[in-house]
C-alpha cells in the first residue's frame, strides 16, 4: 500500500522495513546479553544468600569487620614487636672475624688467634690469644664504631676487617707497600720509556702500531728530519723530568711516614 507521505518525502518503504529489521536484530542481541548477565548475577546472589536471611547476613558482615579489626590489631602489635627486636639486635654481636696465626717464629700450627666480635654499630671487642711454649697470653681491646683507641696488631686488624682477602689487601697490606709499589711503577715506566734495543728487535718498526718514542726519534733522524726528531726528544726529556719529580715526592713521603 502506497503512502502519500512517503511519496512526498521520496522515501522507499522497503528501506524503512530493512531499517526496522536491523534494529530488531540489534535489540534482540542486546536482550540476550542482558539476560545472560542477569542470570549470572542471580546465580551469584543465590549462592551468596544461600541459607541466610537479612539478620544472619548482617551478623556475618559484622563478624567479618571484627576479624579485620583483630588482624589490624595483631599487625600493629607485630610491628611494635619487630621494632623492639631490631633495637635489641643492634646491641647483639652480629659480625665476627677470626684470624689464626703463629705468634712466634719457633711455634707452628697457628695456635694463636685474633677474634673480633661487633654489633650492628661496629662496636665490640677484639680478643687476641698468643700461644707460646710457656703458656697462652690473652688480651682484649675495645672497639667503638669500628675504631680502636689502642694500636692494633696486623692480625687484629685483619680480624676486625672480617678476614676478607680484598679488604685485608686494601686496608692492611697496601698501606705498608704502597710507596714501594708506586716507586716500582715509576721505575718501570722510566725503563719502558728509555728501552731501545729489545724494543727495536721485537717491535717491527710499525708506525702508529709498535713504534715507541725512542724508535720514532731514530726513524726521524735517519730520514734527516732533524727538527721533528729534536721535538720528540724534548718530549722524552720532559717526561723524564716529570718522573724524577714524582719519584722524589714519593721518596720524601715514604721517609716521612717511616719517621712518624
């Protein structure tokens, strides 16, 4: 049946029918989705309310709140107890270092020992037991925040540092040998700078790769480039003077420490 209104508007009735059909399908899909969500919600609600009425549900919620308050109370108590334990543990001995050694050359077996016991603040004591043929002598030295007011023996310092290899080297061994070690490095550097014969045989004279300054001076001199040769020689002289100054400073500081 034709409509005068649709004809006046120029709209085909078939398009309206198709639009309504698509709308019905969309609404049906939405209805199915809402129905499924409702059924899931209803199932959850039924499970939650099973065997309970309004009064018992309120009691269950109040019981849950009481349990939460009890848990919070226990948590605060545990936090307080942990803080008290931490304060007590700070004063307990937590760090231990022991070093066994021979106190005298004629004694063997490393029967002497130095034992360090410190708390969390690095405060405690060092027990040094020195074994000899006549008996065993025991000494105690107080440690306050990692420092001793009495001079420590090398073994006692090792025990205080925890008897760890790198710590012993950096804190005990190196301070005793630092000037000799640095002096040796300076001498080796000076020797390497001035070495000519062995380097000339083994290097191969490769410019930019295996050439040293003395070899470079020789090459420039053989090529009759006298100005560059004297310039490189001047660099060697300056470096030698710098090494002499460094050596003199190290000798002076080393002697000063020995006198102190």
